[in-house]
């Protein structure tokens, strides 16, 4: 009996030491996390945008040019950044539901970080190795990544970026409503084919507007968020169809659709109405080019003109002094004191051109020149040779 009691007594110090070490490690871990996130929040680790930038993210929006009868004539944008903004009220309810069901079903319940989804992702993807399991990122974290995170060159670098995105996401939740965050995310995403933002995506892929997207169309576009190239309805239709049906199924799981509605929608074929967007295509190409140059014109200075361009310098100088539209972007300033940029400031320009009359005029010119004068010209030229 004495020996058994001695053994039990000898175990107690060991157990006590074990728990002391365990709790010490846990406390150190918590302190380390607090310290790391404090350093991140204050910009000591990685880039932390200042409050002013968080409250006013730098977004580049294309300028839209409209005809007198309300048709979109063209857009001016920088490189492939053809982004046009929309408001939350302009989004189809189907689009909102498809996005929430697929990307962040608890979007309205968290404050930037969904710990339940994060824990699930760690267990399923990190421990069990289930790569097909959903990720733990929220919509707000994805927006933080879009706005402030550069492309990672390795998995380790991407792992280091995650805590920074968490902090930015929490800060974004402080400054914006859920509707504003969702709208910013939809306006920022690149759907390829010069379709940056949901408004251009609806136009390019379905020739419609965000508010008029059907359920299956909305599901197709939401499906592209996972990988816009792999699930592109123009380039990889079978992949896009499969992904669209997965989104529809997620809407059923989230109770946005009944099982019968989901099944009937999944049976529909994937139908697109592709509308190419380009600077050089569409009505009135010469007018659009003239308008762009005129709006962006700088104040004429003689040194910027050739010696034989006296008349052009005089004409531009008169236009600068008398025409408020000539050099409008250089004559007017934004709130921050900088001049407007026709490619990035989301201007809306309304012209006097009637799209129907312009179409008739261009068709008449084409018929007269391309189908009549041009063949005669080549016939006469060949006859002389």
C-alpha cells in the first residue's frame, strides 16, 4: 500500500508540470498572436493601408460615352481595366443570393473573419488534405485581397499574406456596410474579355444589365469567381456549365431555391450572348477618337507644335479659350486637386449623336463606297494596268 501511494504521489508533480508547461505554451501562443496582429495593424509587418485609403479605395473606372437616345456608344479605359461601377440597388436579387450561397453563406453574421469556415478549412484542407473542400476566406477578405494584396510568388508568401488580409477585412467592416462591401467586390472582379466588374460582365456575356440577370445567368457569373479562365462560358463552356450547376445547388442548400427549382434550372443549357468590347469597334469610331483627344487635350504651347503648324496652334489656342469641352479634363480638378483622367475616373459623357441615324448613315456610306465606288476603282485600275 505504501509503495502504491508513493507512486501516485510521484505522478502528481509530473502531471502538474505538464499542465503548467501546456498553459504556459498556450499563453505564449496567445501573446505572440496578439503581438503579431498588433504589428500588422500598425503597418510594422506587411503593407497596411492608412484609414484615408480604406475609406476611399483607389478604383479605376472606365468613362462611358452615351448617344442622345441613351445607348452606350463606347468606353474609354486604361489597358484591360474596363471597369464600370454599379450601385447595390442595380444588382439582381438572384446575383446577390448566388454570391452569398457560393462564396460566403454567413456574410451577414461575421465581422470580416468567419472563424467557423476558417476552422473547417484548416481541418479539411490542411489536416485531411481535401483540396476540394471550401476555403475559409470571407467576401470581405477577398475584397481586401483584390484591393491591397499583390500576387504571391509562392505558397509560403501567400500564407504570410493571410493574416494581413484578416486585419484589413476587419477594418473594412468598420467603414462599410455589408451592401457596400458586396458591391465593391462585384465592381472590382475581372471576368476577362475586357469585362472588369459585374456591369461589363453582364453586358459582355449576356448582353444585359446586372439588375436583369436571370438566375442561371447570375449563377454562371458567380461561378467564374473561383477561376474566370477555367470556368469561362465562352472559352470553356462545359466547365462553366458544371460550375453554374454547382452554384445553383449551393443556392438550394442555402434555401434560396427549392429542390425542384434547382433541378429545373440545372437542366437548362448554357446560353450566352457574347458582346465584344473594344475601343475600335462600334458606331462612330472617328468621332469617338476625336472626342477622346479633345477631352484630354492639354493647354496649347507653341513649343509642342512643329514649325509648320502655326495654323493648328492658333486653332487649338482659340478652342482652349472659347470651348469649355476642349481640354475639359485638364481644365477641371477633382476634390483632391488632381486633374480628371478620362481612362480612370468613371466619367459619363452624353453626346448629340442619335445611334439610329448614325447607323443608317454608316450603312449608306458603306454601301456607296465599299460596294459601289471601291469595285469600280479597282476595275479601272486593273484596266489601265
